[in-house]
C-alpha cells in the first residue's frame, strides 16, 4: 500500500513538472505574404495556454529575418510592457509583474517593417518566457516579386538611325531586382519574335539579324524576370538603306569652253533619302555643298566664279544619311580670254586666241593690302576699282627689265629691278595703283600691286594708240605712247637724272670735256713758263 502511494505521488509530480516544462502558447496568423519593396504592418496575436502562476508570461521576443527592416517607433502592444530592440529582435518585457497570465488571451503585438528586394520564403519567430520555460513559434513569411524589369535601354539601333547594311546587331541593357530570365525583340508588332542572348550578368542582351532588307522598321524589346514579370520598351524606329544615290550630269558638257568667269554646273540626283548631300568637286577639291536638293530627278545647280583661265575639271559627289556615297565621271572645261589684245582695247584682227596665258583675280582685300606674285611673260593680275575691272600684266622680260601693261586705260611702261611706278586708270586726278618690280629670277618678274589714292602731279595730254595686226601669227600687238607735260614733279626730275646717269653718251661727253679742260690748262702752263724766261716774243 505504501509503495502504491509513493508511485501515485511520483506520477502526480511528473505531470506537474511536464505542465511547467511544456507550457505552450499559440500565435496568429500562421503566415504572412508580402511583396518586395513594400512597407507592411505586422500584427501578431499571442494566446497563452499555460494557466497558473508559473504560466504568466514576462517577456516576448519577435525575431525578424534579414529580408525585412523594422521601422523605428512603429511598435505597439495591447499589454503592459516595455519595448526594446536590436537590428533583428523586437522585445516586450514586464519583469515586475507579467505581460499576460494564463487566463488572458489574444494579446497583440504590432510593428511596421520594410520588405527588401529579395524574393523567397522566410520565418518570423515569436518566443514567450514564463516562470519556468521559454517557448517559440514560427510564422511563415513569403516575399513575392511583383516588380517588372526596369531600365530597359536600347543601345542599338538608335531611334531614327539610318544604316547602309543588311547585317545589324540589336543590343539592349536591362536591370531587374532579382534576375532577368529572357529578352526578345520584334520588328512587326509581335507577329515574329526574335530571342536575344544575355551576357554573364544578365544585364545585357543582343541578337544579330543577317538578312534585314531595305526599309523602315519599328523595333520593340521585351524582358521577363524569374518571377514572370514582363516589361517592354517604347518603339524604336530605324531605316536600312543600302542603295547609293543615282547622279546624272547635265551641263556644262565635257570639253566645254567659254570666256565667262561665271559657270553653272547642273545635275540631277535620285535617292530614297531626303537628306542626301551633294557637293561640287572642282579641280579635285570639294568647293560647294547642298543638302536641300531635288532628289526625284529634278535639276540641281551650283554657280561658281572661276577667274583663272585654262583647263579645269568638275564632277558631283553625293552621300545619303546612311553613308551611301556615289561620284560621277569627271568632265573638263576651259576658261578662255575674251580677246587676243593684251590691252583689251578692241584692236583689230580675226583671232580670238587669248594673248594672256595665265590670269589671277585679286580680292578687294588683297588689292588693298598689297599683293605680290611672280609673273612670267603673258601673265597678268586682275583687280577691280569702283566696280570696273583692270589688270596689270607682263608683256615681255629680259634679265634686268620688264615691260608691263596696265589696262583698262591702256598704258605700258618699262621697269628695271627696283622701279616702282604709279598709274591712273579711272580718269580722275588721282593715282589708283602702284606697281613695283622687286626682282627677276628664272624668267619671272616678282611684282607687287597695291591700291593707292594719291594726287597726280602731272597733266596728261592726248594719248595716241597705234595698232599693228599680223594675220600670219593671229596675234594683235598694240604700242601706246603717252605724252606728259611736267608741272611740278621733283620725283620725275630725280627719275630723269637717274636715267641720265645710266646713259653711255652722257659719260662720253663728260670724258671729252675733262680732256679738253686738261689740254687748255697744260697750254696755259707752258705759256707762262716761256714768258718768265724771256721768250715773250716767241709766244707773241
């Protein structure tokens, strides 16, 4: 009997012990489902199933997974407790009394937290502490990814791009909060889709189309992430153009010639690209360009002033927006002189062959600043004064002199090296041009021409022009003689003196005068000598 009593006591003790050790609580809800990047209010209810004094709960801990972040001061409870927290554990404590006893149920604990960008399944752990033990319960947490791939950027082809090839690689970049699963593109509004290949980090995707035909296309790109969120880009339009512009020259015809300095170069061009640019290629250099063209076969023209006589070449070069380039054949043309008379005075003769073999036209700036050029025989320089064209040219050369012609008021002068002469060509009382002969080297005269406006110091009488025509050589030659009356021209006197010093007859005359003076002095000396010696009668 005594043994049975002992066994009964032990059994009751064990049952009581089990009641303390395995004291339990329940929590609700059993799970949460939230989305990435979401701010969520977690509200957890705790039920205590352990009655009695030792079942009173004095502390509750809620442990958060690393994928959610507690928002400070967002916590609360329906019980009387003090709150504290670390980065991942939220704690409510009442050590002087208790948070809840066995007869109190449905105690609430709440807080706000931000969900990270990591998709997956996690646990929130709720642990209660009573007088004898601690008990934990897990609440499942599902984080869902509802974010579409972002920042899908079309790298190639560019929107509005124009390309001259049928092999094109389409390239995009894309970003997702988790991972991108696949990307693709379409050129026909989704009727046909083309898969793109991704790089190792799944942030870049490309695809090569090797047989794309000429035409205008609208590309659209799509990307899908591992949560099956799909995003797309705006439309990107581009053009494939592999056809070069077709050009036809119109005028001037090949081997054309004219005395005019103004030439019009006409052509037509046909191309699918309205932005086609064409250039005039004159003597192998691009000199004019135009992108506002008639590209449907109409006439386009470039007008160019060509002052240099002789042979020239021209062609047309066109390039469209896609880079397709075409250039026509090269044609020749010749700029000829209007007359064979070097003075341009309308002298007789039946030939129209130009006397001048090379002509250069000065700009107004060059004429005003002074222009130096080496001119051979039958070479000239043109310039304009008050809208009228004039010229200076070398008629002939020796090693030390040059005969220079000044027109349109015809004048010719002989220059020695270092000479400078002023010419009046506008019919007023002012010199208009200063010509200097700097040097003569290798049968070329180094000449400087500069505009001047200086009062003349002489008056000009009538000018006589004599014209001689030789039909056998088809060349007109004109000799101009200008009679000048000096009024007050010290520089002209100095120039005449300089010329006199260079005259051979002047020095012969001086020599004869010196010899005569010597004979006279010697004779006077002899007469005086004999007179002093008493030969006076002999001399007399």
